[in-house]
């Protein structure tokens, strides 16, 4: 029962943090560490991410399906699909090359995660306060050059605690994308990335993955899906009006508290 409660809490945490620039993976690993929650091969953490991305698919199904269905006849749809593919390639290639290092070393270093939360928060606060031009307001019509630049920024997220959404949003803002469009393009990009990570992790770790606690995984997945449905809608309206400073401070506080706790031996 205790593990099931923790699984539900971690699922809510996943849904809450996956699509905001605070590093869902960093939060899950740190909170799991402090609560003594252990998942062989990080099975739990990998699978519940699918709950969050399924929420995104549900919310954006009409727009995404429209782009896929008209790709053969509409150049704008083809460009949108191409922008997602181009943005995904750099992190996919680097992630495959660094997979073992990431999962066996970086994921197992809580202090690194905590430090990256703080550093990422400082960077997010700095970029949010810059007077940047907003040349691109439609996330489905970004120039391919901008998409590639965002994809290169996404490579930073291979370091746990950096945040996939955080790195792509910062990259998009610096490349002239509006705050709302930066968040939405990050959402769209997360779909192939997260399904890809899910499939590759299952393949690479098939010998050590532990599905014995299927009930806990199911609880976490449902909690992540339900929470993400609410969070995605809120994020877009919030960042359009207020920017990203809140998330920068969130990262700094979470990372700072974690550094202190780890230094004290927790």
C-alpha cells in the first residue's frame, strides 16, 4: 500500500512537471531517492512518462492529425512535420551514443541533478528577462533553421536535471519564438521524443526491466495522464501572460533544498 501511494504521488509529479521547464526526470529521481522508492532499470519512471505524453496527444489530436492527413497536399503541413523531425534528430543521435552513461552514471548522481536544477533555473530567469524579439508566433510554421537550433538546444536535456522542455523553450526564445509558441513547439516535439525514449529504454533494458509491480505502474501512469491534462492547458495561458520566471524560481528552490538535504546525508 505504501508503494502504491508513493507511485500515485510520483505519477502526479510527472504529470505536473513533464511539460514545464523544471525537469520532470530530475524531480522524479530526487523525490524517489528521498522517499526510498526504487525501480529496477527505472521501469516505473520510463513507463509513467507515456501517461503524460498520451494526455498531450489527446489535447492536440485534431491539430496533429490534421497535419498528418494533409501532408501529401499541404506544404505547410509537410514543413511542420519536417520541423519536428529535424528538431528531434540531434538529441536522438547523441542520446543513443550516450545512453549507457546517462542511465548508469548521470541518472544515479542526485547531486548533479540538484545542481543542474539550480543552474537551469538561473538561466531561465536570465533569458525570461531579456527583451527578445518575437518573430515566430505559430509553432506549426517555424523555419526549419529555427527547428534545428531548438533541436541542438534539446541535447542539453540529456543531462538529468536540465529539463527537455526547459532547454527547448530557452532555445526557442533565443531564436525569436514567442513564449506561447515556444511552449507549444516543445509540447509537439516531446511526443516523438518520449515515445522514442520509451521504446529505446525498453529495448536496451529488457533484461533488467521489472514489471512485477504492475499495479503501482498503472497507478502512476493514470495519475500522470490525469494531471498532465490539466497542466498543459494551464501552462499556455500562464506563460502567455507571465512568462517563465515562476519556473526558474521553482527550479532554484527545489535544487537548493535538494543540495542541502544531500549534503546532510539524506
